[in-house]
């Protein structure tokens, strides 16, 4: 319907202006303006005021694209036209700003947003009668010329997302009709001029992402018509003026990342028209006010990352219907209100000091309430309280494909999938020992739901690396948390690639993403820029950190501190982005994927292995004594156990205690309790799977039939996990009577059957194990060094 009306209006306009004519000097001015801008498709053989039929007005279905030159043809009885508007948006024009704009005396609107223009603002523009100037999303630079203060007709000055610098000229205070001053994402410095206080018509004031100095000026209290205020990462210091509560027309307040001393929360209960209230990282201290009844229209309230103390007051329940509440990163204590746990939606209470007694039962998320690290106990223990008691084992590495599917890198390293689409307040447990916490909702993107995963567009050239084709994004804070980690030093590698901006000479390449990186709660990198670090868009970059783990956990937090662009290629593109995470130990851990075995675990397992070897050897010897000598010699030749040498056997045969240990090994094997052979001093600090693997391999190595014994290379492959080990079947030729006979023969108890209780009474584990290990050696001289290259002894 809109397009139909648009076409109808311009058709009528074209017919009405058919007899009117644009003066030659304005045609010539347009010719020079087009050349300076790099606008090459204007058709000067047609009437610039001819509307759609002339090609100077184009209808487009592409969002944000405009290609219009508009005229007023009512002058001199509809015989003369004058250009009143030039709107060339989202065309990536490569030129500079034309001084010839001053040669269009009736021009009121100039909109050159989202192009690729460079250079300064011509001071000649100060002589125009422009009402609206919009230069958002270009590469313009230099200071604002003081001559702009002469445009008494100016209502809007929008120069966001450029490279302007210097101090604001005091002459801007002469713009007494100015209602919108948007300066976000530039390099302005100095104090805000006091002359701006005289502009009582101000309705929209935005100075975020700059380098201003000084405090937030109190004169903003004198702007009674103010509707929108944005002072995020501006460089200004607090406190927030207490008179802000008098600006009752305020609809949208965004103040964050203030410098300066702590100050209390300003009066806000009188701001009854507020829909968005963001006072994040403003050094606000003290407690929350008792009453919030005046904020009945608010949809988003963000008081996160301040120093607010005390409990959440009962009056806060008046906000239960608010769409999003962020109180993360404060010092709030007491119990979490029951209405939040039972009825709340999209509430973030992470990183606080609440004293709720059952965080472990509730978990890190209740309904849509993010409770990650929200307990007073979390600063005093390793694993955060809501994850306490969830460690099935200890990990020594971690690999996550952030925002992507499970991926096998170099055919050896498996990266966990991380495909949860996320929401504004969320803790999600993505793996057995890791999860992520997200805070925030993307603002101004005109989308009904947020998507916290972004994909590389097909047009962006990317290396053939799956890790970098998707990424997890966040508008405020994104924390990846690993727990159940072994203590020690690790290399944490954060993998990045900028995939939301383009790699060309268009306005889509002009975005700047900046965020902070915290590791273990410490700020490691301030204002990190992925594209700058990688040397361009679409290029992988790995940022590495050495991390000392002393409490079993690793915390990686990416935080948007208000800097960087948020309106190119479109609004809502900002905040942290990460492609993958890898964590590798800087030490030889007890086990990594079955490839490394610590000395303590190896000692205990070797004891169990030798028990079985001697048991089988002893039984075989007893059986040999009952057959002919020649047959015995042949059988002993066949027994040639390749896994132990003569020294080992001699040592064992000297000590009767080893025979009782062997009996224990056999009985435990028959009962399925072989793990009881492991040195009890190890407690639970060994890998049960590895222990069973080695014991069962030892049984195979001592098989009576040499043909059934595995080769040493196969043994190594099984230890490495490269070859699956077949289930070990008990030897049916060896019975309990065999065991009793061995004991009777070696202990001189002929004709007597040894009872199970007698066998148990002979069992001693600890002293025999130690004496056996001292009697080594336990390395077969026939094996090469390469057979043992993956068995690494941990001296600790």
C-alpha cells in the first residue's frame, strides 16, 4: 500500500511540474555535486525535477536505500522549480562533501547517510538554509566547522559513525532551533561547550563513543523537551545530574561507562514516560529505592555492573511485567524475591552476592532468570554454587566451537557444539564441564526476537575453516565458564574473525567492533578490535593467554563497554563476538584422552599387572609339574611371556607374599572387582577406564598361547586408544582349585585345600606392592624406545 501511494504522489507531482523548469544555475550545481559525491547515474538529459519519469526519483524495496532529488515547483505560478531535498542513502558513494550545496538556496534536507564519503564538512555550508543534515555512516573527518553555527534554520544535525575529531565549537549554541544533535561514534574530545545549555528545543541528544572530558553537564536539566538521551562510553564522568528526574518527557535514557567517583542512583521514579532506562557501569552505589511505581511504562531497565548493595526491595515487584531487567554485576544480597523465581521473565541477577540457600537445587537458571555466580559463596570457592557437585571427573583441556556445530579440527581435536540460540538473560550448560552466561538484548534492530549466533555471509571470503564461519555474539556481557578443570597453568586461545562487516569499499565495511576481554576476572585487553588485530575483516585471529587455575575453574568474559559503532551496516550490530575457544595444559596432566599416564597411576596399575602375570605363571608352573619332563619343557617354551623378564620372575619367586597377592588378583578378577588392585592411596585420583585397559592388556600379554598375545606395537596402539581392545575372556582352564594347588605347593601345604578365608588372610597390598616395584626392572630389553614414546611419567 505504501509503494502504491508513493508512486501516485510522485506521478501527480510529475504531471503538475511538467511545465515548470529548474534554473540553469541549480542544474549546474547538481552536476558538480554529483561529480564530487561520485554519483555517476544522474541523467542530465532529463529534468531533475521530473520525478519518477525522469529517473531522478527511484522507488526501492531495499531497506534504507533512497535515491531522491525532490523539488518544489510552485514558484512563479508553477513555472519555476527549486531543489528542496537531496536524499542519497545506502549507495556507498565514494566521493567527498561538495561545497556546491551552498548553490542550492532552497535546499532544506541533505541526507547522505551510509555512503563511503571522506573529507571534511565544507564551511560553505554555513550559508545555507538547511533544516536537516544527516551524514551518518561515512568516513568523514576533521572538526565541525564553526560556520555551521550560522545555520539558524537547522533542526537536526546527525553526523554519527564518522571520524570527526576536535572540540565542539561553541557556535553550536547559536542553533536555537536545534532539536536533534547526534554525535555518536566519532573522536570528539574536550568538554561539552556550555553554550549548548541555551538550546531549550533539544529533544534528542547523543554523544556516546567519544573522548569527551569533564562531567555530564548539569544544563541538560534545562532541556524540558528532551525525549532521548544517550551518553554511553562518551569519556564523560559522573555523577548523573540529580535534576534528571524533572525531565518528565524522557522516553529513552542510556548512560553507561562513566568515569569518576561513586554516586547514588538519581531520582527516577518521576520519569513516568520512560520505556528504556539504562544506567550501566555508572559507578552507582547505595541501595535500590523502595518505590518504582512511577515506572509503569518501562520495558527495559538496566542497572547492571554498578556497586549497588542491599537486598532487592519489596517495591521492586512493581516491575514484574517489565520485559527485561538487568541487575547483573552488583553487590546485591539477601534472598532472591520469590516472585522473581516463580513469575519473572528475562531477569539477570548474575554476579551478585545473594544468600539464597538452595542455589544448587535451583541451578544457574530458573525459568528465564540468570542466576550464574549470583551467590555470596561464589567468591570463596572454586566452582560457582549453582554448579556445585556436578563434576563427574577432572578435565585438562577444552574446545568449543562458539555458535557452531561440533567440529573435528585437523582430524584430531573435537570442538564441542555450541548452537543454543540464546536469549537476553541466560545461563546455558553447553557441555559436561562448561557453559555460558549471556546478558543483554540488541537495541534498535527492529527485530522481534534476538539472535545470538551470527553466520558469515557468502559474499565474505573466508578460509575453509568451519570454526570461523559462525560465532556467538552478545550485546553486553558474554561469559564462558569451564569447571572441573585440573589445577595448573593453561594456554587459553580465543579464536576470532570479524564476519558481520564487509571487506570492500562500501558503508558495510565501516563498522567498528570494540569490547573488553576479562580472564579469571582480570581485565586483559581493553577495547579489543577483531578486524584491527587480524589485519582485516574475514581473517582469523587467535588471542592467547596464560591462565593459572587454582580452584578448578576458568572464566572468560567478553564485555561491551559502550564503544564501537552500533548502526552500520545496520542498527543493532555491536558487542562481543567470538568464534571458538581452546584450552590446553602447559603441563603433562594425569591423562589427556588416554594418551598420557601419570607416574602415580602407572605405579598402581603396574602392581596389578604384575600380580596377574605371576599368578598365571605360577599356575602354569604347577600344571607343568604334573606332566612329563619333555612336555613340561615344551610348554614352558610356549609360555615365554614377553611382558616380563627373568629378573622379574626371580624376584617374585623369592618372596612368598607375592603369591598371596596373586591370589587376591585372581579372586577379584573372577568377581569383576579388578579395580581393587589399584593402590588405595590413589583414592579416586586415577582414570578407571585407563586402569581397566592396562590390566586387561596385561591379561592378554600373559596368555598361555603365544599366538594369542598382542605384539608390543599393538599394545602401544591400544594404550593410545588408536585400536579398540577386545573384551578379555577368563581362561576356562584355570580354576579356583588351580589357585589352591599353587598356594599349597609353594607354601608346602600338600594335600590341604586352602579356604577362601585363608586366602584372604594372606592378602597384603601395600608393603608387597612397594617391595615388588623396588625389584624391577620392568622394561623388556627387546622393546625399542619408540614403543614407549607416549607413556609420560608425571613427577608430581
